[in-house]
C-alpha cells in the first residue's frame, strides 16, 4: 500500500468537525463523557440537554425540560401531523415513512409557533434592555406586529378556550423560580404579552401550549431554533404512537374524510368538448 499523503488526510479529517461526539474503536464519548457512564444514569431529557448544550443539566433543569417534552407529545388525530402519519400508514409504507410524513408537516404554521413565540419574547426583552419597562415593551412590540398584520404566536387556541397544558407549565416555572433554577423573566414577559393582547384586541387570548413552552425554553436559555427542534422531538412520540396504532387497526388508503362525506367542489359545471374537438383523435389521426 502506498504511503498516505499527509495533507490529503488532514483535508479529509477536517471535512466534518464536531464537538458533540468522539468515536474510536471500543470507545464512544458524548461531549467527553463515556457513553457507558451515561446509560442508566441520565434521563432522556438530560441527554438532550447534554447534546444541545454541551454540559449536564441540574436535576431541576432536566425535570423542567422533561415537562415541556411531555406537554406537547400529542393533540389528537385531528392535528395535521398526526392525521398525515395515520393516512400514510394506511398506504402500505413502513413506520419510518409514516413518521417522516407527519414530521414533514411541522412547518411555520403547524409546529413553528413555539420558536416564533420565543423570538417574540426575545424582541420584548431587547426593548427592556434598551430601557423600556415591561408593560410598555410588550405593548409596543405587539402593536408593531398587529399593525403590520403579523400573526402573534402563542396565545389563543382554536379548540381550547383555556389550554390546560399552559397553566401547568407556568406553575412549574413559578416553582422553579422559587427554587432559583430560572429567573422568571420570561414568565413575566409571557404574562405581560397576554395582558397587552387583551388591551389591544379587546378580548383575552390566554396563553397556549406554544406560549408556555416558549416561556420554559427561554427561561432555560435555549435558542428559538432549538425550541422548534425540541417540539418536533416531543410531537414525534405522538406521531409514532398514532402511526403504529393505525398499522395495528389496519385499513387501506384512508383519506382525510370517510368516502360517505363529500368534499366541496367549486369548479365549472358539467360541460362537453366542442363538436370539432369531439370529431378528432390525437392518437391515430382523425376518427
């Protein structure tokens, strides 16, 4: 075998760079920790924290992250990501394809509100850092978005008048603040947004799961982009559960509605081709 060219090896070695994991024969280290030391000692939320942040969370930080992951797991088969996974499962694809189909529906509108709300809270925090008090900062940011007809994420719900998940998460944040785990800054911002929306809209739009999740993840100092990824991780559990359940139930090529319920057609009324077109055939010349 000819000797390996040192510059070429260095170039190839530098092609991918990571501070996350180091794998050698007989050795796997995650952020420097031997995997065998982590197995059985870290919870899955702890492992997620280590992978994303590079350090181990405290027990209470890991518990709070775990609470967020539990809260967003599922919202029923009417949720598009769940419905799509179930429909895909009836088309004869594998569980991985059914899951991927559902996960791919988690975009800006369905699945992105948590990230967007984290960005909203960050914008209000920036106004406060510039010297604006909380009440005024929240109202100014919301007024700007409402006037430009931007959607305000994280508040109100099409199904729940009061989202039962939001109150529980906020209570856990309050408890964590009392324990010194979080500052409570973003919980205050989230509540100020709810109050400001009520003043500007003339009706109260309670914080929903996305608004509360944004509070927790911002308090834990995750970035907005990570917030969306964490939501996808959480909802993936629900997608898996529904896709697998559908494969056990059976069914073939199930669409979004039973065949007995028609969709709404609003196209042209029945019509025929003009006589001169009916007399011709594109295949084999004129009939």
